[in-house]
C-alpha cells in the first residue's frame, strides 16, 4: 500500500511535448512509471517516443483518459494555461491532478479551487515537485514518480513524507534513504498560497495507510496550514511525526521565493508553527540536517 | 510590487472609484498647471516615494515636510521647487533618503469622518475578503487586536464576485445611510473591479472619508499586486519603479534569481526556496548571521551561478559564502564546474564552503577538490554551516 498512487497508477502528462514536460515524462518512464498518455492540444495523433516507449498524444484530457484508462494527470502547462488544464481534468473525471507549474496567478487558482470544491477530483499543487511512491527495484525503480523529484534517492519503505518545498523534501528523503529507511509515499504539496491539498489532508491519508508507520512533515513560514495539521495530529494521529519549519530567520513582510512563504501581520511565523507542532507532540528538528534523525529517535529506531 | 499614490489615484479614476481630483507633476511648471486645472480652494502637494512618514520627513536641502497644503498655483509651484530633485528623509528611508522626482498635486478635502476599507486575498478561505472598519486613519492591525468588534469581515465567493447586497451590508455596518449608501455601493463595487481586473492581492483604502458635504471619497490607498499575474497586466507592470527597490534584488531578478538582502555577513547560494530558507536558518543555528536569501532555482547554470556570485560580492558586508546544492536531477559535476568557473571569473577571495549532494555527487566533489580554488567541501548542511561560520570568525 501507499497513498494516492502506486506502481499500477496510469498517468497522463499535460504538456508532454514541451521541453520541461518531455524531460520529466522521460525520467518517469525510466523510473518505471505507467505514463500512458500525453495531452497537447493540436498534436493529437502523434506519439511521444523514449527508450522504446511509444506514448500516444491526444488533443484533450477526456480522449486521453477514455482511450488509455489514465486516472491521474500531471500538469506541466505554462502558467497562463494551467488553470484551464486543471479544470479540464476535473471535467474529464480524473481522480487526481498534480500541478507542477509555478507562477499561476492567485485569482486563477482561487476560482479553480472554488470550482472543483466538493467534486471527486483531488488536486495536488500547484508549484510543487509532485509525488513519489518508491518501487522495489534498484534505486527504487518500478515505483510511481509523478512530477520532477529525483526518483533514485528514494527507497521503498514505511515513512510518509509531506512538504511544501521540493529540495527540502529531497533532503529529508535522502537522509532517510542514507540511513536505510524507505518511504511509503512522498508528497510535495507546493509553495503557493492557494493549493489543492494541505498538510492536514496528507496526514489523514498517512494515518489511514497501513504501510505508513511514521511521518515527516516539512513546512515553512506563511499561512496557518501547519498549525491546523498539528492540531489535528495531536488529537487524532496514531503515528510518530517529526517536523521541520523553514524560515526562522526570514524577515517579516518579504516573500521568500515561494509565493506563499511570507510572514504578514504577525501571522505565519516559524516560531508559531514550531510551538503548535511541539504542543501536538510532533518532534521538531532543530536543523534541516537532522530531520531523519529526529524522526528515528521519536520512532524508537535509534 | 508597490505603486505610488499618484498611480493609485490614476487607477481609481480608470475604474470609477470616487477620490479627490489630483495630478502627477514632474516639474514645478507642471505643479502650477496641475493646481490651476484643479480649481480647488485648497490644494495638497505630496512627495511621491514608497516610504511612509512623508509628512514628518525632511529634505536634504533642509526643507521640512513631504506633504504641504497651499491655496494658489503659485504657492504649489514654489513648494515643488523645494521638493523636486531632492532626497526626502523619513523614518523609513534610511539616512540617505529617497530622491523625489514626482509630486501629487491634489484637491485637499475637509473630513467629517474617517473609515477603513480593504479587499485582500485571504489564505484561510482561499477567497477575496473585505475588511472594513469605522476606525479609519489608524493602524488597522492595532484596531483588530484591541477592538475586534469594530472590524467587519465579508468573504467574497470568487466565482460570482462581490454582490450588491454585500456592499449594502458593509455600508450599513459603517453607518453609511441615505445617499452615502448609494455612493458606498458604487465605490465598493468599483474597488472590487479594480482588485480583480488588475490582479491585486490587496487594495487598502485608509482613510476612506466622508466630507462635510456628504461625499464619500477614497483618500489614500495601498495596492499590492500578484507578481504571478504581471504577464497579463502590462499596465500594472509599467507602474513598477525600480529606483524604489534594492538594486541587488533588481539585478537578481534579471537573471531569474530570487534574492533578498539581509543584514548578516554570511552569504548563501542555494537551489530551491525551502532549502534556501533552511540554509539561512542553519547558518544562524551555527552562530553566524545570513547576509541574504538566494534561490538559484532548479537549473543552476554557470551563467546563473556567476551572476549570483557577482550579486553576493556586491554586498560589502559579506565575509564568507556558503553554497548548498541538492542536485536531484542535475548532475552535481556539472554544477561543480559551474561553481569553479564562476568563482574564477569573479576572482573570489572570500572563504567559500560548498556542500554538493545528490546525483553524481562524488564526481562533483572531486572537481571542486582539483579546482585549485581555496574552498572547503562539506558533506551535510550542518557541516557546511559550521565550516563557514568558523572560517568567517577566524578571518
């Protein structure tokens, strides 16, 4: 088991013919992921070929899903067209859309979020690295890699990882893998202020997933999503959680790279988040160098 | 992105938000002409800089105050002569002040009542939110803290926008009745249009004033725009005044680098925003002070790393540099060559600690070791932070 996706998940790629989408579609195919379709309007009927794979390209998501049985889409579409691409997935009845695109206007995302609210499709991202459920092969080959994370640093195992930041996720995953501990699923929920899936949503899923035994939750300054997740975890989560919050030294009122990473009006500080997490029994790593170590101690492994 | 007050007035005029008549002036002659065309009995002349505290500021020529009232066009011209081309020093500008090259010449209005009205993007609800209060002209965060009952909050459904009944509800709560309610409905609706059609994340009118002759006017405004939407807002992007921004940040943005200057002495260069923040944090944890936030993005090409080094080295407070790269997809050896070339090209002589982890990491470390550069390699973030802090303290 794992959450959201597994080695059998059939994935379509929106923007597969663009350089960014193509590169990561190739890496996912190399990882053993079931990339079954591409979508680029106007290029329907062509094929995306890589290392012996021949992936059909469709004009619309609906056709791609119908013809190939894809249930998940990954969006590499440029910002001006990304909101529409996400809505197209919802209309086509997909179960999950992972939006990698960085730089989608806030006004577009609030409308998308309001429109898909209450529907059956889950959105992860935007502005996220995607998700990885590691496989059993060499360097975790054979798993499901959706997005832009480096697959080879993973290892199949029992730690769930959820994070707003890409490279910090890789850092945590690599620390775990280097110590011999694998991951059930790693979910990058993205650095934008409006996202489809929150820390709390992912914690709930990890809590229900029999394969996940322990959790690393990585947050950063801005918003109150970490506080909400911590409050829920304190009351309901049965599994050990270690955490880290980036941005203790960030000056207030400045946007730290991610559109959502900003302390404003005294809200969203690292101190507030760390205090909320500790109050909920989450072990907060003192530095990003000891994220795995902090979890392993709490989990009784070291 | 911030804009000047006169630009905010121009946006108000475009979208039909009632505000006092006013014009931008770039020369004393224009100030006089503007004052004449206003035909007002009382005129206000305001220096246009992004810093606050203008009224109480002092110019570098000794002239006191960046905001002045006057009665005649000749007086407006005389004021302009003393303000234009001089730096205005306020508690927010620093001792060197900000050069004033534009003035707002506007009708000065009498005020019977000051109110507060803002539309902002609310993260908790992922929707626009109207915040209003009868306590105008004050620090709204203080009002919210001490007298929360005086804050009116109305959430807007982004799919249908601000509805007329909502504008009436807000007007009623602000005590705007009769003709003022009609004016309020019109003004709030126009402000919401401004907010959505120019892709704002904040429009704050403080104060929103009622005049003795029962006019409702937006007196001063603050705008924040969504940087992600600037590609479709050329009119808004054109309002950007780069002279108001940190020149290092402007230079960085030209190379697609995300740079924010801080006041420490250990510079860092990192790929990824989260990792970049975490690197600043670990420098502080090791006993040092970060000089900047710098995210070079996923690519980290030689050109970007060179540009990044140049920007970092432009900060004279910097005494050491920490490079922290997690090469997930990128080949660490390629990045290592980029760092070596950039360090040589910029003639780097400060202590440099490089932590390279990930894809082809050992080859990258070998390249660094054989480069002939005086740099230290680190294996973990903690190791890297300890090494750079020790080097800077020893220097």
